[in-house]
């Protein structure tokens, strides 16, 4: 089915002067932050900017051509996206600047961002979602119990520091955790900066702890927040959301719909549907019930214990967890056994609670399906 790469083939020759910024443009620009642009796009300290076409040429020279057999799916997809964007009149003269890439296990943070100056005179500040770093994934888990993470604070600083130098209207956006960062930044910048924000795009990104939703600054930005969820969304329904959302069709299965390349496009918009599906509702209810069973301190202890096991097993990125061999499994078991009795008990108990919630949810879902099957047609 058509996706955002097909959109580039269909609409890439149409300039912003003829067709204004739209939600698909947002998704494309948000994914620029996934690219490793060190040494290609100037940092805030360096100053200056380069065109998207120049960035694409330099990226290909540095990393080679996109080859599906050589790169993980996300990396291949964004490389292919950049290759196509650089050859389109719509995007080739967009100017990229202020690239930042911070990965710190000490801060438990993974933060990447890039500023895109559009031909219509506005800016798009793109925040990266989670990469495959252990630090990045721990920060994801930290969202469940911290009032703010290092990445969220970096996002606020990034937007604040853009304001003295760019007297332009801006849009903020990101995919996955990057969407969370965009919303958090918009709700926490100075009012004079916030007034220049045209829109905030959260593309299947997690929400926040409930305490943030009642804050006046968050409520003020809500009318400008655009949240997009695929039909079977899991990541985008984590934690709490105060904003309305749009649901889009995807040709992926289950949690694989988080990959925005599976989102279907029609013209200048996504192919929208009426509601999230039963699988998304099931996971949302299961995870919500699990979180309700575990208080903030228990969440912190669980996350610390889980990542202590991963680190002790010398797992350097999350891709390794998808291709575990006997040696790695043995290392994980050994690392778990090496935890203190208290940490081991927290890890085991919390995982057990999750499995119990999933089992209860499956039983209830099967009960409802049987009840519905017994109803006469038309009732």
C-alpha cells in the first residue's frame, strides 16, 4: 500500500507555495532526526546550515548507498527517504542546521534533533525517537516514573535556544519518543517562545504521567497538538494523553505498525480510519492495569533491575535482544542471578504481575468474543 515514500514520488515536485505543509510532510521531516548527521549538518556551536540536497549527497558519501541487506530496517528506510527527498523540488532546498546527538548512559539519555528551515519561512524542529542504544531504551522506561527525563529537558533547551536566532514561526515534531519530547518541550518553553509554535506533532509517541496533564502550560498547548496513531497502536497509547488523536491505516501487524513506513497515505493526508482496533485496546487495558498495580518506586526499582541485568550481560544495543543465542541467554540468566535478593524479587514480581494481567485480559477477551458469538444476528 502507498506510504510516505510513495508520497515523495507523487507530490515531491509540488512546492510548498502551491501545496501548504501537511501531516505527511510532518512525518517525513520528523524522520530526518533518525539520521546520523554528525559532521554533515552543522551543530548549534558551529552555526550555519546546508540544504537537504547537500546533506543527502554528503550522507551517501559517508555511509554509502542504502542497501537493505546491510542495514537494520529503520536505518535503511530513513536512508532511502533522504535519497528521495533530496531529489524533490518540494524538499531539496530546505535548510538543515543545529544538529544535536547526545547518548549518555550516565544521564540515561538518548537525544537527537535537527532544525529544518522550510521554503514557506517556517521552521520544523525534529526530535528523534528511540534508537537501538540501551541508554535510549532505559529513558523510555524512565518516562513511567520520572517527572522529567534528561532528554525532555534537552528538548526544552533546544527549542529555547532556537528562539534568539530565528524569529520565525515553528512546528515541533517527532516519531515515538521524539513525539513525547516535542509535546513536553512545547508545554515548558517560555510563553514568548510558545506563542510562535504553530503546531506540535506526536507521531505514535507515548504520553506522560498524569500529573503533567493538569498543568496550565500543557492545557494551553493542547489545541495545537496533533497526535497520530496507527490502528493497532501500542507505543502511542502508553501512559496518559490529554489530547485528541487521529487514527491511520497501516499495513503492518500488531506492534510492527509503530514503523511509520507502514502508515498508508492518500494524496496529502494519511488514510484515516474511525477507531483503534481490538488488539490496541487489549494492550492498552493490560498495560494500564499493570502500571496501576506498580507504584512509582516499584517502577524505578524494576527498571533499574531490568537494565542492570542487560548491562551485566554485556548487551550493548537492543538489536542483540532480537537475536539472542544460547550464550546471551545464559549471560542474562547469570546476570539476573547476580542481582541482590531485593532487586531480583522486584524484577520477578513485576514481570509476574505483567503476565498475570495479560492472562486476565486474554480470558476476558475470549469471554466477550464467546458472548458476542452467541448473540442472534442483528441483535
